[in-house]
C-alpha cells in the first residue's frame, strides 16, 4: 500500500562546501525511492543542528551533492522492499540524512513511531539534541546527584535540554551563555550559577567557576564550544575530573599534548551520539527515555523558531551567529 507520492519535491541541496550561500533551495528535486530496509517519510518538520553547518563548511567531510539535515518527523508514505515494523500512515521520527526535503528515504532501523500526545514539533525540538544529552550524562560520564557540572552554551538546542536533565539528576549546574536573555533562560531552568561568558565580568569564567566550587573546580565539563573554551575548561575542572568535548561551535579543539592532563589526572572524552545509538536496542532505549520525559512534562522543549525551508540559509546564519535560543526547526 502506498500513498500517492509526487515525482519531484522541494529540497535544499549542497553541491560544494562553503558559507550559507551554498545551500540551494530547489523546487523540483527527484523524490527518492525507498530501498530495502528503508521507509519514505513525508517530513512535516525537520530539525536543524549545528552539525549541519560542519557538513556544509566541510569541517566534517561528506560526499556532495548532498541534502543536509539529520532528523525529521512526519508520515510514512511508502515502505521499501523487505522492510518490517512500519506501515504507510505511521507518524514517525527518524535520524539519518536528508532532512532538508519534503520527502526522505530513511533506514527503518533509525526510525521510531511517535507516541500519542507528543507533537512532531516537540520531538524535533528534542530528538537528536535530547538523545545526545541523555546518552552523554549516562555513558560518557555518569553524572551523579551532587556533582558540580559546567555546561557551556547552556541556552542552545542541546544545552537547554541538558540543563534540565542535569538538574533532574540532582547535579549542581554552572551554565554559560552569551547575553542577558540567554542567561535568564538558563536561570529559569534551575541552573545554580549562570555566567554570561561574553560579558566583561563573565570573560573570566574560570575564576567564577572556581569561586562557585570553593576553589575545587567542577567534577565534569560538557564543552561543545571547543576552540574558544577548551583551555578554560581544562583549568576549571577539578583534580581527577572529566572533560567531555563534544562540539566545535567556535572551531575544533586543537590536538592537546597529553602531558597537559597529568597534573590534575584529568580524563577526557570526545563522544558522538551516533556511537551510543548504533544498535536498535540502544536507539529504542534512549528514544523511550526521551518520550517518557516528554509525555510526563518533565522535560520542556524550546523551539527558537520554525522557519520555512526556503529560509534555510538564514537558519544557518542565525545558528552560527549565536542568535538562537533552544532549537531551530524548518518546515519543508
Ligand atoms: P546550539 O543551539 O547550542 O548553538 C551553538 C551555540 O554555541 C551558540 O548558540 C552559542 O551560544 C555557542 N557558541 C559559542 N561560541 C560560538 C561561536 N564562535 N559561534 C557560534 N556559536 C558559538 O547548537 P546545537 O544544540 O545544535 O549543538 C550544540 C553543540 O553540541 C554543537 O557544538 C554541536 O556540534 C554539539 N553536538 C554534538 C553532538 C555529538 O554527537 N558529538 C550531538 C549534538 C550536538 P552562546 O551565544 O550562548 O555562546
């Protein structure tokens, strides 16, 4: 059984790496055909993540031409050969490639049904970002009640969710963010200390973190800012502490001489979400954890804005320009 599917669609194609101008909005791109193990999804809404900018600039290599976008939510319109577990009409979320399009052929293995009572928008505001947070606070470093945690970019797509998850575990959260509005948002989530690291006073955030922890430093740092913060993160972590470097918002962390870790016996990690959700069991475990929290209302989402897909260049400009709070979404 298949719904009627057009042969062409609107999609954003990248043919070469570069600035936001390489994002080409096309109105008659071929609709893909689902192969074995795949589903064709008509996307109702898609997430935009900072990682999309890395594939656009080439910081992360990928074959081009390419349709960017790593997640979407919508309706299954056809099912590929030898593909089980899903049917036409199912409302699903997926994590794969090609979200900047009306239709995406996605692996069934990386697709889940969205439970009743959770909107497509709420899932997209928390899917890739939320699974990242849930896996990193459990597996990269197991955050404990009472831990002091330094979280950079706490008002961002991932940061907004991580602040809440850390507080629900009972950790003491020190969140950094740029500007008064973002800091107020982080504070409203219950963060214990909020530092505007772009303000005059907050520029010396290492000192403020030390003060907040009685000179000791934090148990763990979650640092996705990278280039601009990695040295400070190393200073702000306690003896025997852990630093989780997981992003490049300001540029990548340079190769670090390992002896720099010795004086404080620091542990470092550089995880990727995709390594924690490789098996179906792992993927379902974390999606269930997320959906439970969304359904109970324990986890709130924040959508920065839903942009029409043709404004995709503006979304990248806003993300890279530090203009967003919470998660930007696009409507294909
Ligand atoms: P965000 O919404 O958090 O956007 C990035 C934020 O980083 C900005 O809003 C800004 O917040 C801060 N930032 C600091 N310096 C800069 C700079 N020079 N340029 C731009 N932004 C800067 O994005 P996401 O939620 O999509 O992702 C957050 C981070 O987590 C990214 O680095 C991303 O790559 C990483 N990530 C990694 C994953 C993994 O598997 N390893 C998975 C998911 C996300 P402010 O203005 O407050 O400084």
